[in-house]
């Protein structure tokens, strides 16, 4: 039967072990370290996020315009439709 390894490897992000009631010096937080490693890509992430917000708003704007156009043609009053259409 194969032996199971009893030693558990510890991630850099895991909290440090306690040493007889005293806490050992903490390692830097993983998210901060990851943010520092990806500092060169932050500009691309911000531009991509802004671009996706702009592209996502196109469908909402199109829906609003289409609703405004169709509401004129389905109005029960013919004078309302005549006032809003181009001659």
C-alpha cells in the first residue's frame, strides 16, 4: 500500500502558523502581490471595462429609441401621430 504524505504544503497566502501563542510575521497579502504583478495590464483592464460599458449601453439606447418610435405609431389619437411624424 502506498504511503500518504503527511506534510501539508502551505500556500503563500495562508495565514502563518502560531508559535506558542505568538503569531509569526505575516506574509504579504496575495491580492496586493497579484495587483503589483499585474500593474502593467491595469491600463488595458480599465480601457476594456470602459469599452464594454459603452458597448453594453448601445442595446439599451436602441431599445429606448425603438420604443419611442413605435409608441407614436400605436397612439390612439391620430393628431398625436401627425404631430410627431416628419412631413
